[in-house]
C-alpha cells in the first residue's frame, strides 16, 4: 500500500485526506440518521397523551425535546397549544427549519468531497504529465522519470474517481433520507395540530 502511495506522488495525500474525512462523515451520518432515532414510532402517541393529560410543564417538554428531533418539533407544538391554529403551525415550521438544519449537518461537506475528488485526481494527472514532459531532454528520455510521471497521472485519476463515486452515492442517499424524515415530521406534527385545534366545517 505504501509503495502505491509513493508511486502516486505527493498529490495523492490530498486525496487521502479527503477520503478519511469523507469516510468519517459518512459513518457519523449513518449512525445519526437512523429512523428510530429521528422519528420514534410511538412518539406521536406520547405527545398526544401529554396534551390530553395537560402535562405541559417544562420538565415534561424538556424530556420530549431530548428524545429525538421529532420530539423537538412536538415540544414546540405543545408549548403553543394555547395559541391559535396558525400560530401553532408557524411555531412548528420555525422549529422545523432548525431541525432540518441539524439533519442536514455535514451533507454539504460530503457533497463537496464527492465533487472535488475527481478534480483533485485531475490535478494529480496534470502533475504526472508535467513529470512526463520533464523526462524529455536533449540526451533522450529518462525512463525512470517517465514511468513515475505515468504512475502519478494514473493513480491520482483512479483514486479520485474511487473516492467520488461512493461518496456521491451516500450523499444522494442521505439527502433523500433527510427529505423523507422532514415530510414524515410535517405529517405527524399536522396530526398534533388537528388534535389541538380541530377544523370547523366552515374552515
């Protein structure tokens, strides 16, 4: 492995750093964006019970917030049950924007690594081509320098693509997962609003 890195030249270190950072962020997002952690199955029932029993004290709502991102949305909704239906929905939407930002954490970085890796590989290719042209002299071609230039060019191109492809797949997966979570949160929060402020026939 070390011999490959040595043959790939110094540009490969940029790609190695990108691969380590990308892998760490992917593992972190895989651990964080678990369905049971973001949207617990029976949390809507718990929030409904809290409303019906009027246990709207800060201690109870604080525990609900610590439960999950969905719990944060529910706690905000329950704090505004005394307000109008529109005010309650506005509070949920405002809290939801903060929760969305939390769910999307690091996704931009993962997407940037996926986009930037092929370009870093291309940079390594350019460095290798410079070495290839540098191997030409009036006395002839230096075969060692020529071979090293070809290695730098090919290894960096290949490694850049190797990083970019799975990283892009994970970025798309996480993006779709976050969107699905946000839609599910919106639907469940709407049920809580409907329970607290039932729609009248004229509405």
